[in-house]
């Protein structure tokens, strides 16, 4: 069980670091995808407020990447201790 938790922690940590440091533009792509999804839902439901660009920009996805990286590091350490 400890090895599984350590593996999941490594995956979380890697994914968080990719978002945190905007590797290959992942934070920009996530923000653009969110705006496109909101626009599609707004067009389908006829809510004009959803057509506007979101106030949560790339900073939000970078912040969530930092949180994911920290939690992933914690899970990795806990998994390695419990092996």
C-alpha cells in the first residue's frame, strides 16, 4: 500500500510542478480551455455572463499547481515511510 501511495504522490507532484512552472504552456492551455468551455455552456444555455472571459487566469492554475505539488510531496514521503 505504501508503494501505491508513493507513486500517486509522485504523479501529483509532477503534475503540480508542470502547472506551477507553466511547462509547455499548460497553465495557459488550462485557462484557455476553461474560457472556451464557459463560452460553449453560455451559448448553449443563453447566459451571457458565461460568455465573458473568466477572472481566474493563469495565476489560479499556477496556484493550484503549487498546492498539488506540495500535497504530492507529502504523499510521497508518507508512502516511502510506510513501505
